[in-house]
């Protein structure tokens, strides 16, 4: 047998973390990395945050799992909290981002079915999107690397150019029931939607009886400096998928919807064995306790301004390598003039973890609790990596 016991679907790097503390990860030999990846925008309170750890420990000892066959006071109170904090009237809890998208897609389908328009089953999505790895969510993107080997995929989606409102308008026909879009594309290369685009999609949806589904799995929960990214665009969706940051490291997601959009989601239409289990609910409550503290988002915005400025100051010293900084809040992208994956690999040996994204972007997704000294350290380590990188890049 040549296949590894662990199904070989990841090209894993050499880093082998065994312990985390705040904004740092450590391996068994005590090697340290500054973690500006946060498990891909997940550990938004860093590693080992006492309030989050305490909440999970307490809940684990009290009640870990029951079933959605029974009433769940923990789900009710978290749903009430999310409803109070957002546009939404109702929430379904999932275990992951892709599952939150599946529920969002089903909610849109069920809405049109229940309101007498079952022919409005198609959803318009946008190029370089990432919505997950399930069969439905890979069919919602045009990224070849996600689709290859799994075609034919259902034709429930039509993929259009991102930030092109005219193309979106032109694509609307009788089969279209919704738009699905990330306010800030993550995997696609930290590309924020333009205000005209997102506002325009909202207007088109209203005018044509479509639903607007936002994927805030990566950009939500304080990451961009507001609780949800769409707040900065002055619009609200009908349906929103969240995950990643909301559990702070515990696997959990949610589909949030307005009462109208959830018209079709009646008893028996959806379910999940684990979704919303008490342990997940405790983790989310703990994360929200911290993120909704009055000064928390101001801190995210202050750190964002400082990190962006520090990165921009670094660029002229390495202008053969670095191009520009983009993004919102602490969801920043450093655009390179060469392959970002190679630089991310190289930077690890200088003690900093980042994530490569599309369009040769290095994603900087630090824990939202970073302080100024982490920013200095980030720039020092990236600069050192860049200095040592130039000869390799030329070779
Ligand atoms: C990570 C991500 C997903 C998928 O989440 P999983 O928990 O990996 O299923 C979906 N959409 C966006 C924007 C993401 O970044």
C-alpha cells in the first residue's frame, strides 16, 4: 500500500504546531511562529484565550451534546443574540462554512418554491469566489482547481465577473432566484466588492424579486472592523452564511435569514445531527462576549490602520517584490509581483505564518486581539524574509 493513512488531499507544509499562546504557535521543539493566518481567519481571539477556553471547559463538563430532537435553550439564546445584532430574524446552526452555504442555498430555493416560483432555482455567483468544498459550493465558483475532477456539476449557478454590475443585470432571467457573493473575497485574493456593486446587487434583487445571499464566512465577525462587512456598504442581505471566526476555533457556522427569506424553511426541510450543539453554542457566546465589548471593534480598526501603514512603509524597501496593500480591517492582502505561495512558504522560515490567496496575494489575517508590538514583529519578519528572498527569486 502506498497511500498514507491520512487521505492525501492536502499539500501540508513543514510546520507542526503542538501548542498556541495568544498570537503565537509553537512546535514540539519550541520553535515559534507569529500567527498572522489564524487558522484562515478562525482564531480571532488568538490561541488559548481564557474566556473562550473557560466557556468550552465549563460547557464540556455540563453538557456536550444532546440532539435537535430536544429543545435547546443554548441555541435559542444565541439565535436571539444574533438576531438582535443583525438584519436577521432567524438562524440555523451548522458545523462549518460550507454547511452554512448549503443551508443558505436551500433557504433561497425553498423561498421561491413556497412563494409559487419554483422555476427561480438558479443563483448568480461571481468569478474567483470561494464558498466551500461540497458539491453544491464547488459548483458555485469558476475556480478550475476546485471543480476539476468533479464535473459534471449541477447548473444551479451561473458565474459572472466580480464587481461588474452591468453583467449581473444582464444575466437576470426567469430562472434566476438569488445572488450569492462575498462582500470581501478571501481565497480569491482579498478583493472587496465595490460599494456600487454591492448596493447595485441589493437594488437589482429588490427590483426583480431575487434574494441577496452574502457569504461572510471569512469576512464576518469583526474581521473587517465592523461586526459584519456588509454594514460598511450600507446594505443588508436576505440571507447570510457565517462560520470561521464565530467559533474562535470551535467548528461552527450559521445561516441567518430574514423572516420573509425563510418562508420555505418549515419543519422537516433541513437538519443536522451536531448543528448547534451546546459546546458550539458556548464557544460562540464566548466569542461574541469579547467581540461586542464596546472598545473591541475600535481596537480592530486602530490595529488595521497601523498594520496597513506599516506594510505600506515596508513596500518601497522591497518594491521588486511587493506591490500594494488592500482589504478591510484585519483582512488585509499584500499583493506581490511574483508567486505569493512561494513567498508565504519562505516567510515561515522567518517565523511568520500568513496564507496565500489568488491573484498573488499574501493574506494577513491576524487574531483580532493583536497589539502594536505584533505589528512591528510582523513587519520585521516579513522584511527579513523579503531581504533573504530576493536572490532566490532571481535564481
Ligand atoms: C472558508 C470559507 C468557506 C467554507 O468554509 P468551511 O468551514 O471550510 O466549509 C466558505 N466561504 C468562504 C468565503 C470561506 O472563506
